[in-house]
C-alpha cells in the first residue's frame, strides 16, 4: 500500500493562484494514481452544469501526485497540465476569497476528524440574490453531483481518500496518522478563505480632508 499526496491548482479570474490537496492510499503506481486524480479533477471542472457557475477567466492548469515518504513528505512527483476553464462570461465574478466549502469527515467525532476544500472561482449567478451570502440551491446540487462522481472515479482507480493528521493530538492520534474519509457534505453558506484575499494588495485613494 502506497500513500500519495495530490494537488490541483490553477488561476483565479484575478490572475492569482489557487490550489487544494488530498491524501490517498492505493496499491497502484504513482503514474496510475496521477492519471486517476488528474482525470477526476479535470472531469469535475469540465462538467457543464458546474462550470456554468464558474468564471470563464477561472481555470484548472495543473494536477500532481507525489509518492509520500514515511513522514508524508514528497518524494517523486508526476504532473499533468490542464486547460479547463469555467464557462460563465456574463455574470460578475466574486472576490478571490469567496469559496464554497466541501467538508470531508471520518468516523470519529473529534476536532481533527474532518478536512475541507475551499472551492473558488464562482460568479454572482451562483448566489441567492438577497444579501445573505447563501449559495443557490442549484449550484450546491451541482457541487454535490460532481463530488460524488469524483469519489466514484477515485474508487475505480484504486485510491482511498484519507485525512492526514500531521501533529499528534490531545485525543490520542499520533503524528502523521491517517483516517479514511467516510462522508462529505457541501455548505450553502459562502465562506471566506482569507489567505486567498491576502494575495491582492489594496490600492488606496486619498480623500480630500
């Protein structure tokens, strides 16, 4: 059984980078694992219904898979380039830090029992227009659908998604331990990932005072 470190990355409409990652295990080669991971992510972003809520200036440009060491550091790495973009070129683009959150859960009820993806690139068409910061039900449903397809593709490719705990926890998990992901859900509330917003330096206009 081999552990793999996966990453997906690309460009936001602003030109700033985005990325998210996942850890898996499987009795497959690194090249095979990347074929599965890269194909599943590209298919996700290439799904017409989901892509219609994403900016045409948002793109997936690369996926990668690395074989993990015993301490879950990268050893060898296999990369795949992509050119998959959103398809909405009419609606306004939301700020870089606005994201839809997918939460992955394990079978234990502790603080360290879940992980998240902050999915960026959305347009105003994905929002309920009432100022509450709620995602449109149809956009949430599209995300649920593509994530279900993603999970099935990973299983078909022989990969099991995991949650990695890098530091020992008070609850007794040792450092560099993994738990199998047993469930996932998507929130209908807009989340802010501040580190994405921090990449854009503000410009200030002086007020005549």
